[in-house]
């Protein structure tokens, strides 16, 4: 059972640009007894402002998923200027999380509901010989040749507006099930095949 933390009623709202390696996290969302990205960032901020905080992300990631530029917001009672927050927090965060930037935003701005798109990349490493430096960031697939042109072609029907209620969790309280897929691509870079999908949610 997760307990929601009420944000302060007044103060400045900060937008945070976050990067993390998800290997040793049980995803973004706070979970009892599990190490999560949300929890370690909230603990770092709370240690500075001396009050509980709730960090809201544009989207949640699953166990083991990395983020190059996750956007989140938090409301804090603190006079610290935005440009100082990355340095202050990075000194308190574990090595697998970095705050890359921070900015003051209006109090009505919301990382999830104000976001126009999210972009996801899936990377396959196709050389039969393993590469230890790529292992944390790729899926090692070498069992059969991959035809990147055909893969790119079959991605095209994903473009456009789709009703995705079949993918909801049981008991989901989402207001609607429509998602706009804005861009898809598949390309090869040497032994790497990169698939990217950009969508409204």
C-alpha cells in the first residue's frame, strides 16, 4: 500500500530534467520495500527543504528501464534558485541518478498533463560476440538476421490516433484511452538496431 505525500500548498514549482540508469531500480514509482527512482529523488529533495515532497513524472518506467531525459516536477518551500538545484541534488543522489537541469515553472504546470509527447528507444545489439559495455543498454539479439527496412515498414501502421483500452491495467482510472503515435523509426547503426516511438502518452 503506497501512501501519497501531500505537496506543500505554497512555494515554487520546479521542473526537473532527470537521467537515470534503471538497472538497479524497480522502476520509477514509489513502492514499499523497493528501491525506486521517485523515492531516492524525493529523499534527496526532502533532505534539503526539511519537508516531505512528492515528485511527479511525465511518465512511469518499469524495472530496469533507463531514462535519458525524464521530466518531472516538484513543489518546494525554498528560496534556492533553480539553477543551483542540479548541483545540490547530485551531491545527495546515488551514482545512477542525475538531475541535468531545473527550472521554475508556473504552479499550474504539470509534468504529466502538460507533456506533449514521450519518446522511447529500444536498442538491439546484433553481433554474435557479446559486448560488456553495451550489455546494460541493449537487448542482445543475434539468432537471425534482422531486415531493418521491413521492420521500419511494419512500424508505419502505428502512426496516428489509436484507442488502447485493451492495454489498461485492471481498475485504471484514466480519463480516456486515446493515444496519438506521432513518429516511428527503425535504423541500423553498425551492430545496433534502434527502434524509436514517439507518442502523446
